[in-house]
């Protein structure tokens, strides 16, 4: 059987029952989420702190300065500030992300009469967009709590009189619910949805399409690709994710790190955030934290999607 027929046979057959496929996607996504958090959180800490510091009186001069001062002030563990929220939340967020992606692909591959067909290139991008929209509701609260914890050190160093409102994720959760109730964790959700929908379309769609192309070149199925090629496809997808939407991520970060007290917020809406960020520094203001973000894209996304692929193949 030639490579194209082998790939089609693999992609179209039903390896496990429907319910088991959902459980498989959820478990694989959770494993991938834990991997991406352990690899990528220090880069994310640097990104959020550079994005959120004052343009008038900055605490850090660049990504390396963030690392240096973080270790100096907080020890190496400071690079994992706020990691409890994303790590604990991976069970929810990544299971939603990859569960939704698997379900979207199965839905798009099902014909009205119940028969199945091979997914087209466009279908992969559609599935990514559906996934991005759904996952925003799980990612938003996790990202919000993480970001609130990460910026406490900036406020303390920028103002000697500043007293952190909370120093732990549990303290942050209690404070947010006390001030804003059950909707408190969804601060910045609109920006998260607007970021995630196109970004995950590009990210997951490109990853799947690149895997197909690499598999055809190697004469194997996507699941049989060497690990380095899966990492290359994932890293490329991750880079394209950030290149496409980084300014929107800047707005999201500004809204999520804003005061949890509504009357004190500097960026109450996306429109006000765009306007005020532009006034602070023009177009370059929307690219603060760009370097650690791009440095994170390849290793973090490579490790995550490789883990998801390997666990999925094992469970299949």
C-alpha cells in the first residue's frame, strides 16, 4: 500500500468507540497541558511582566532583565509565579481544548447521511476556530488568575508603598469573588475570545496540515512521524499563532492585569485599552514582551503537541 493510501486508511478508520475517543482526547490534552506549563511558564512570566509594566517607570529593560531580577528578588521559583492556576487548570482547559478539537474534526468529517469523509485542509482550520471559541471560556479564568499573581511584583517594585492585595492564587480567587462574584474570573473574556478564535484556527489548522505534508514526504502516517518532525510542525503552528494575534494578546493582558475593582480599572473595555495603550507608546507598545513570547513558542508548543500526539497514538 503506498503512503497516501496508508494515510487515508489510518485517518478514516474508527480506532475506538465514540465515547472512548472523547476520553482519549481529554486525557491526551491534559498530559500535553502539564508539559506545556512546565516548559513554557517562565517565558510566560517574562512576557506578562514586560507587557504589564509602566511605560513611564519600567521595572525591567528586557526579557533577560526580567529573568535576572526575578531570580534576584524571588529566587528561581519566581519564574513559576502563579503556576498553580495554569497547572491545576490544565485538567479543565486542555481537556476542553483537545476534546473540542477532536469533536470538531469528527463533526466536520461526518456527512448528513452519517457516513464519514476525509477532512480537507479548510476543515482543519474550521475545527481550530471552533476550538478556539469554546476553549476561551475555560482558558480565560485560568489566565486571569495567573496574570494577576504575576504582576504583583511589578506593582510592589514600582511603588514602595504598594501593599499586594493577595500573594497567592487562593488569596486572589477569594478577593475576586468577594468583589465581583461568579463573573469576576471572566475579566477580559471578550479579548480572549477575539484572540483565541482566529489564533487557534491558524495554530491547530497549520499543525495538522503540516503533519500531513511531512507524513506524505516521509511515506508514513502522521502518527508515525519522527518526533522531531511533529515538534517542527507544532513549533511552526505556535509561531504563526503569535505572529497573527500578538497585539490582541497585549490588550487581553492589559485587561486581565487591571484592577479587580471595577471603579479603579484603567482598561474597562477593549476599545479603551487599544486607545490608552496606543497613547502610551504607539504601535511598539503592542509588542512589549514579544521576544520571550516567540522564544517560548517553539519549545512549549512542540513539547505539548508531541505529548498529545504520542498519548493519543498510544491510547488508540
